[in-house]
C-alpha cells in the first residue's frame, strides 16, 4: 500500500484517479487556522488530537472517510492532496491515521485467521 502527500494544484472537482483532497472544507480538513489558532506545528498537534477524538466516535464522518480512503489505498496508490503541502501539513496526520487503521485491520484479520485455524 502506497500513500503519498501532494499539493493541491487544481479545483477539488478535477482530481485524478488515486487522488483524494483532504484540505478544507473536506471532512478531513483541518478546522484550525494558522495565526488564529496557533503556529503551523501547533495546529498539526491540535489536528492530531482532534482526529483521534473523531476516531473514538463510532461511525463519525472522519472514520467513514478514512476507511473509504483505506479501501482505495489497498487497491493501489493513494495520494492525499492539500494546499499547504510541501510545508508541514495535517495531511501527514491523515496518512499516519490511514497506516494505523491498516495495521489495526491487518491485526484483526490475523486474529480471525488464528481463531479459525
């Protein structure tokens, strides 16, 4: 599974296959704003906590979108797009959340195969 991050260069409606826009106003967009809510690095840390809280809510829109992107990534390359990349970006948190979910699902599948053996 290959999940990369790229810079959004066109409108949201012009994504290529294998691309997903994760900036504002998408479900995975960072609700925190540089300057108003802190520095770029502070906002990324705030976003990490915010996304983790959303993942604790069963069937949250963010969990649903991450699982949808994970299924797409499992089928091939997935590129996450945001306007601020290549600067430090919340898209890296989204990428790590996807990789974490992939590991969680893989562990669940392994446990199921061991139990069924």
